[in-house]
C-alpha cells in the first residue's frame, strides 16, 4: 500500500475522507477533501454526527463525502479512506447486515448517480489532509465547508502532498 497521496487522472477528482469517534459520547467527526488532477483543493469540509454506534459505522458515514462531490457537479470520483473495513464492505456485492449496512446501502445508491466512481483503501499517510480535517471538527463549534481552501491545520499536509508531486516530475 502506498503512503504517498497521488492525484487522479482527468476527468476524475479524488475524495479523501476520514473520521474520528468518541465512544463515550457516541459522537463522530469527519473530514473530507476533494482534489483535482493537479492536487488542488476543490472543496473540503468537517462534519459532526451524534448517536453513532461504533467506529466502523463512523467510517461509512464519512464516506458520504461523496454527496459533496456530486453536489459540486463532479461525475467521476475516486473515493479514498484509511478504514479497510469500510472500503471492503462498500465494494462487496452481498448485502451487509451489520450496523453499518444501512450506510453502505445508501452509499451504493448515491454512487449510482456518478458516471464512474471507485472506492479505495489507502494508508493513513496518504490520507492526512482528511485526517486533520476530522481532527479540526473536534475543536470547532459547528460544521464548516470551504471552497478551494482548507483550515490552516490541514495546509501543512496538503503542502507535503504537493511537494511529493513535484519531486515525482
């Protein structure tokens, strides 16, 4: 598994997502970033959810970041998260009867509105921008969304990803 973020090929965007979970409160916090083939941020956001049953469900909820790609008008998306359990369940053909099954079904229904969409597991190091966005949500009072921007806490990871692209040229 690669630990370096790689840009998608045109006409795809890459949607990285990650989530955090506070078991005692049953709260989840997720972040997402949508980037184009040059690695530039198109949209990003942080979202809070109450009444989440477990950490596996949290990652499936976070994958609903595909809503933001669809609403922005993208028709080709590569979804990437660092939870192998969630990605495997999303990619399986058989119905999922676990706690996260309802979310998986909803993701698959929403995915059908894209011309092409794929779901991939990546190493946490290739998902650090989304990871930091999830962490940011834990410290701010409400959900936030950015267009072609990120909060400062995630910018260092974006810069690292972009510098990796330059060194590959």
